[in-house]
C-alpha cells in the first residue's frame, strides 16, 4: 500500500509538472503567434514600400530616357543650325 501511495504521489507530481509545462508552452505559443503577426505586418509594410520605390525608379528611368532623347535632338538641332549658318564648317 505504501509503495502504491508513493507511486501515485510520484505520478501526481509528474502530471503537475507536465501541466505546468503545457501552460508555459501555451504562453510561449501565444507570444510566438504575436511575434509572427507583427513580423507579417512589418514585411507587408516593407513590401509595399519596396513596390512604391520600384515604381518610382522605373518612372525615373523612363524620364531619363526621354531627357536623353530630348538632349540628343537638341544637340542635333544645334549642330544643324550651326552648319546651316556656316556652310564652310563641318562637325562630326
């Protein structure tokens, strides 16, 4: 009988320890879930910001191409105006 009581007491202590561990795991799980949600939001914000930056860079690249074309046309017009005004001078 004493051995049974000792074994049941030991089992009870183990059950209490396991219940405490499960409780702690539940708290850890809640914390991890909160951290994951926070990281998801941060990633979504960063992703949106990255997309906006990408769109701005694409827009800037297009504008740069337009400006380069305008500059080339202006140089050609200036060169043509100089050669028309001075037929003896040739530019290459």
